[in-house]
C-alpha cells in the first residue's frame, strides 16, 4: 500500500469514502503500520444495536488496532454532528494519533471546515417537521426555505431539507446564514493527511452487493429480530441503510430476495450521494483508489 509512504506518523489522518469502498481497511493498515487510534465518522455506526448491518469493526479488527466512538450510544439516543465533534475533540487532544474514518460527509466537512453554532431545535418544532416530512410535504418545506439555503443543500435528501426547515422555523435565520458565521475547524488542512477514497463505480456496486449478502449470512437477520420489539423508523439508529428492509423480511412483509434487492438499491443510492458529496466538498483532499 504505497500511500503509507506519504504519511508522517506525527500527523492525524482523516479518511472519507463511500460505503464498501475499503476505507476502514485503509485506516487499519495505517494504525498497524504507524500507530494511532481509529475514530468513527459514520453516523450509523455510533449506535449499539446494529453491528453487522452497519459494518462496524469486527472483534478481529478491534484486536488489530484501538478503536473509539463505535457502538457507544443506546438505540434511542439523540445525536448530532455537534455532539460527534465534541467527542472527537477529546481524542484530538489525546496522546494517540487520531485516524478518523467514515462515510458521513457532514461529520468530516464540519471537522475540517468548521460547524455553525446553531441552537438546538425545540421539540415541538421537531415534531411539526417530522409530520410534514412523513406526510410527503417535502416540497412545501423546500418552498419555505430561503434562497441561499435552497441553493446550498441537497434538496433530494429529506433529512437535509427537514434540518434546514427546522433551523429557519426555530431561529428565523436560514441555514446558509448560520453557516456563513462558521468558526475555525478543529482540524485544518495542514494539520492532517486528508484522504478521499475514490473507486470505479462498477467495482463499488459489486462490492456493495457482496457485502450485503455477507451481512445476511453473518447475523443481520438476527439483529433485526433483536430490534423488532423496539423498531421505530423515526429513531436515528433505525435509519441504518438496509434496516427497514431486513425488518420487513423478519415481519413477513418481504421475501428475503425482495429485502436483498431493495436494500441493495438503497445502498447504491446512498453510495451515489456519498460520491457526490466527496466530489463537491473534498476537491482539495488527496485521493486513493483501492483497486489500482
């Protein structure tokens, strides 16, 4: 892995890439070769209740290198990019070199570009927003946004639209205005090796299908059975890609093949959004291709 020759062991490492792209293996190789603690930057992997389905590190991986911020939250916990930054900051000040890896672009952009200090959304406004989103009134929410925010966010992502709508509704200021007042980032470009994992599209799609099949073999169905009694699709932990489909299979609402097919479609769409985010926001990062 020739990319390791370019790394200074004294610098932090930040790795972003789409699901199934090999970014976690790269982080492991860096930790094994040069030392460091691997820090999770994936919004689904912070919750305790989906280990297999979210591809959290295996017991073997945990033996290879120290990890943190994986599976440390209860299934019904609230969490945000701000909460993640506060947790990561403690490791940035620690003795071990941080190797931060994940596919949640918002986390890593906030880490390396800064995060606007937006007040928390009041519960009653969050409930109002949930009702609008769940009743297919996304277009109504989009039209309510200010022009600057509409131009900046992914309007095809319901949760991004809801977040922007909540900010405007609760503060009277658009999300774009808040972001223009962003403070300095926790990790500046000259303080870390920043790696954007890129790959051939067909190679990645094949990997996605292979990995979901492995998840079904290795315990995803059993995880769904364990989550069935507490299943609530509005919880952050239940938004893990593939969770709704495997739950539907366990409930007898889908065949296994239907669940597999639908989950693979969802994962491919998710990977496409991740790749789009990387192309738009990681233009100044170094790139690494896992299959070269």
